[in-house]
């Protein structure tokens, strides 16, 4: 599975840690879409980049990091076919994937520490979507977006 990562200046350091963790510990392929420093940038630009890649490439997931995770989550969810969740614990990541088939995880560098972030990422990347009863609900969301394709997978 390919994972797309993005961050603004407020999430740059945590993104760097997670990039290494995803590749070396979890053994997933990852693509870093920036930012590449702590110089001030606009988080919607990175949310757009990651959201477009996840939407265009079936079976991929995204991780976005900013100061709180909230701005990235709001921006990512403006894109058709994106179901981004902002998680501060492993349970939220598990249910976000299992019940909502979330395809982008948003984290806040100022909110959680590195070890908790790694634990959340591991759960998010390894939890499978349960489908079935949840599919009807996701289809209703897709209709709200004007999307007719199946949400599962």
C-alpha cells in the first residue's frame, strides 16, 4: 500500500518522524509531498496535494499533519471522495477506518507526542474497512458529494 504524506510548517517535524516510521518499521511505501522545512506555508495547499493523490490512486491512504490536525482535516474533507479524520487516540483511528473507511488521517504535532502518533498511524494503516452495514452510510455521503462510485475497498 502506498501512503501519501503532507504537512504544513506546524506539522513538519512530526511528518518527518512518521515518514521514517512508516517506511522502516511498518514497511509501507510512502511519498512525501511536503512541506520540507519549518518555513511558514498554507496548510490547504498540502491537504489538496495529498487529497488529490489519494483520490486518483485507488487503494492508497494519506496522512496530513499540522499544528492541531483540525485545519488539515477541514481542508481535506472539501475534496470529493475524501473521508479525513482527525485522531488523538488509537480508538478513533480504528473506528475511522473500520466504520467510516477513512482514507486520510490528520494529526496535530502540538496535540500528541511522537510515540502516540506512531501508535495511531499503525492502527490507521493496519485496520481494514468492515463494509456491510457501513456501506449504506458511506453511499449516502457519496451522494451528498455527487459521487456514484462504490465507497468500499
